[in-house]
């Protein structure tokens, strides 16, 4: 007896309308629309900024950001995997671990600091266990937030992905402690089956002043 009716359809298996729209616009992934929608809501990116993109592969976020900051801006994209997206010559790509301290000592990641904006669309390797994945996502978010705090210029901004879970409040409070404005955004481009959100920090506070 056939049991195909019990199989759950994989929502990621077939390209959807946004995937097709991204490809038509020259981007490798539909995730570009998530950043675009965040940018439109908080006016994140501007001409001439310096941007660091953590976990940049496949490269759509970097390509979008590079377009927004223009030829006068500078962008560093870093990921453990090579990027599939072709970026302008003004961008520098690093294949490596964003949390490797040696990369801050030598190379463009440290040399171009401080940054105007730090982006993190990083996600952990998922296990299939929702609670475990949420914990790992929170840990990754906190590491990205700490790195951003150290590399941003005063008044700079941060965008980080997080799987919604029990540690959401801790992540939000940590963001609020560091930035004047903290926003929680779930772009329309996020798939309905996904539990990812984005925490956005605007205007980095003076870190030499103890948080109240």
C-alpha cells in the first residue's frame, strides 16, 4: 500500500516565486529580499559606508549591501564556504572563520574596522531538534553581537539572525544594552515554516560608559 500521502513536502525543495525573482535580478539566493526589507524599514545602508558581512555565503546579502553603499563604500564578506555571488571589485572576500582572532590581526577584516554596519545571517548546522537548534542559534547570535560591538564605529548598526526560542529575551536584552534602538523584525521574505527572526541594533552606544 502506497504511503506517499504521509510524506511531508519539503518547502525548500522547489524554487518559489522569490527564489525565481532573486535569480532574475542577478542574486544567488532569495535571502536578499530579507535584507532589502530590513533596510527599507530601518534605513540601514547608505552610500560610502564600511560594511562587514559575517557568514556571507552564498553572497546575496553582500551583493545587495555593495550596491547600496556604492563605489565609495567598502565591504568585507567572510564565510567558511566560497561565495557563489560575483561581487564588485570594491568588496573583499575572506574564506575563513569570522571568530578567528588571527583574521583581526592581519588582513582586511581588521584593517577596515571600525565598520558602519555589521551583518550576520549566520545560522548553525541544524540537527532537526528544534530546541537544540535554537540554543545553538542563540550562542551564534551572541558571538556575532560581541564581535560587532568590538568592530563597529560609534553610532554603527548591527543585524543578526536568530531562531526564535526560549533565549530570545536574553538576546534582545543584550542588544538593548549595546544599542540606542533595538528592533525585532521578521521580514515578509522569511518562509512561513521558518522560525527565524532578525534583531537589529541601531546607533551603538559608547561602550566605555557602563550600561544603566
